[in-house]
């Protein structure tokens, strides 16, 4: 089928909720994707921080193919070795105790919210409030879009679930005014992704941790975007010297196979007993085989170190562009391979122009170029993307 036919079929038959770019992707290899007309793109979006091993990584392909030939799905009424194996790895890596698998980020957060509520009620019947940050992003289900501190995602879906309060991100004084004995959890991204790659002050999360402890509130960290090595640490909270009570994961965890997870301390996890939560697909053997492969390759190929080194290189190259185009780029920020560049104009035209020249990048929060490429890219790939961005900015 040619591109226009596919686009037409989509417009006629698919819910038009995505403002899609005008290409049809067909296959990928490493940090490159190819459209159905054979055009090659360097991929610095990675399926929005999902394709941590790039495209068609042999170890991931092999793990998924082998598992598919064995058993793709069985119910959570039974044990599987691969699910137990990934749960053990994640518990150890996180420093927490009990894992639950779902199928998406929103589901991971939904589960974390449910667990926090149940836990809160073991202390007091009115310990149910959840405090989240403005400009956060936690998902699209009713509870998670309510947790998301951006009215644009909530408008039209009222009545929203109750019990959520919002504070400005990285403003400890504001949080102190809102947290009380009624707070069951504070829920934050350690670095806000969708909100614009917003990095908090180095001591913010430590102070939040101490405040939560003072009121017996849980700290839920949404690491759906920052987790699984993206910041150069397995979990971004390691950058800030703290540990949450619950951490949520999804995007990169299985390298592109749908998965979500929350991991809780034993103390908190004990609030759930048999029947309190569940999922038909969550943690099925296919998704767990993929996650297992991702965790193995991250270690074998030293991708945390690579994310840090190449992330620093990407930031230095973007800073060169900032120096060259001070009227267009005002700030470059990031940790490892989650990097943002603040523009003085909306980013959509720049993203489109890069796309037509063969580079997939992203714009979030209107004017922040966001780079969340695979974790196994090299300097050569950075140079390739930067050259296209340079040409694009020169033409603005
Ligand atoms: C993407 C994202 C989500 C939602 O994940 P879905 O898989 O789209 O439901 C939640 N939180 C953060 C921080 C995200 O980046």
C-alpha cells in the first residue's frame, strides 16, 4: 500500500486522537527507522523513550521469538519462570521488595495509586489524599489523568476522582503547606518528562522524602520515562540519594513490548492481599521475556555508562547549537539520555523540518525539543542528528 492510501484508511477508521506526522514507518535497525518509501531516519525519539535497545536488537528479537514459540500468554492464575525471574531482578535493582506487572504506564500508576490508598487506610480512614505536581504527566486513565497536573488532559472528563491536590514542581515550601496527616502519598516524576525535561534542585527530592516520612505519607516516584537506565542510573532516584516507597516503570522496561510495573516496599505491599488487584495480560511470558532481555543487555553492553557518556556529549553538542543560535535556543538541560532544549518559538515546525531531512526528534510542552533516543547510540549518531538540527535552525 502506498502512503496516501494508508493515511486515508487511518483517517476513515482510526480514532483521530493523535496529531500524526506525515510518514508511514515500516521497520527499523539500531537507531534507524525506515518508512514505507524506503527513506531512512535517525531516531532520537525511540518510540518516546521506549526503544532503549534501538530497533530489532538481536537479543530482544531472539528472546521474544523464542518465548512466542514456547508460550505467549497464560493466566496469572499460574506461575511462570520468566515472570519470577524479572520480578526478582527488579526487586533487587530497585532496592524495594514486591513487583506487580501491568501493560502500560498508566496502569502502573493506577496500581500505585490504589495501593497507596489501601495503605493509607490501614493508618487512618481519612488518609487518602494524593499530592502531585503541576506540569506532571502520569497517564490517561481517569485516576492518572487526575493525578496529571495539567488541566488540558482533564477537561471534559469531569467528574474526576477526588482526593488529588497539586503543587508547583520543585517548590518545597508549596508542598509543605499541602502535605498533612491526610496525605497518603506524594507522587512525582524525579525528572518531569512530558512537562519539558524539568530537573529539580539536587536537594528537592531528599526534602520531599523527609516530609513524607514526617507525616507517614508514601513517596511514589513515576519513573516510567526516567527509569531503566535512561538517566545513566537504573533509577533516576539514585541521582538524588533517596528511595521511594513505590516506583512505577513502563516505557523502556521491555524495549517496546507493552509492559508496566510498580514496585513497592514490603511494608506497603502488605496492604494488598489476594483479590485486591489484578490483570489479565499483565506480566505475561512474552512481555517478561522481553524485559528480561532488556535488563540483560543493559548490563552486558554497559548501557548505563553509555547513556551517561553519550548524554553528556549530546548536551555539549546542543550547547554548541545554543551558542550558534542564541535567538532560538535559550537553555539545554538533561541527565543521561533524557535531554531538552528550550526554544524561543514553538517547536513543531523544527520537528517537521528535521523529519523531512531524516531525523526524528520530538517537541514537548510546546517549546522544548526533547531527545530520548535508544541507550545504545554512539557519538556518530549524535553528530548525524545534530547536523540535521543545525541545518534546520540555520533556515529558521
Ligand atoms: C508515558 C508516561 C506515562 C504513561 O504511560 P502510558 O504507557 O502511555 O500509559 C506515565 N508517566 C510518565 C512519566 C510517562 O512518561
